[in-house]
C-alpha cells in the first residue's frame, strides 16, 4: 500500500510539473506585451544588453530573444539623426544654444511634440524650449532633479558645458516641463529616483525608481507599474510595442 501511495505522489508531482510548464508556456505565448525593456549590467568585459518584454497584466518582464545589440544601436542612431536635424533649426535661431564638441546630441536636446528642448550656454538655471511652429523661445526653470552631490557642486558651474550636461538630463527636464504632474508622480512613487532615469517612446512616458519601472499616464495624472528590474541592472531604454 505504501509503495502505491509513493507512486501516486510521484505521478502527481510529475503531472503538476507538466502543468506548470504548460501554464508557463501559455503565459509566454498568449499573455499580451506592451513594452520592450533594455538593461545593462556591470562587467569587466564589453557586455551585451539584456532584452525583455513586459506584461501589462502580470506586470513582469519576460526574456526577449528576437532583439539584439545591433538592432538597439540602429534605433539609437535613427533617433540621433532625427534629433540632429531638429536641433539644426534651434542652432539657426539661437546663437547661444549649447553645442558641445564632446557632447552627444541626446545630452544637448530633446524633441517632444511641438517643441525642441535644449540648454543655453550662459544659463545654468533654466532649460529652453523652441516652438517648431512659431520659432518662439521660452525659458523654463530646472526641475531640481540633478546629479550634483550638493548645492556647492552645482554652483561651481557658471555656464553649460560638457561636464554640466553629465549632471543635468535634458530628457528629464523636457518631460517634466511638458507634463507638469510628472515630478510629483516620481516623488510619490519611491525614494531612489536617479535624475536621468526617465524614458520616452511613441508618446509614452516612463521612469524608474526603487528598481521599478513605472509609466506615467498624463490623462489621469497617475502611474502604473510596468515591471521590476534587478538591483544590478541599469535601464537603458524602454520601447512602446502596444
């Protein structure tokens, strides 16, 4: 009798294992995905990105094997080409617009809706927005999110430079200027927001705090969890696939 009971338990365990595998497979195949998350991890060797798709129902990330570093680089290059073309309009209209020889275009400007956001070299207290329809230029105070260790370290800059843009993120400044409720949403969502941990794609706004990616929903001025990331992972990009 005990032998039969042992076999029954073994069969149940096998069946349970198979059922778990089938459920996992069903999740991979049928559960919807709406974002791609690209992360990197520290390494002594040149490292490849980690690619995931996120599930808006379960709010988890699943491995993505159909994307690679070459495709990610192509996306980045296309974004930069488009931004460079847009920024040429700003440079033609504003002789004080910051243009650093050693600064990448994504650290100098950000295009959002009808505006191109950028820095002016002599002004370390504001970000500027250029209206593509009217050529109007408007100054907007910085958000207060930055990488300066203290007030004194920020005050040592008397003009925008390559080093300055390493501590003030133009994308974060643009998103907070364009979506006024975003700053409060970030502050309400956690205690460990790093000043450059914002992401934008196809009209969707994301940010990371406390190792969790959130999407900010401007229509309702609310946030939703997208997925968690590992403590050793740095989020490089979040892409919309909805």
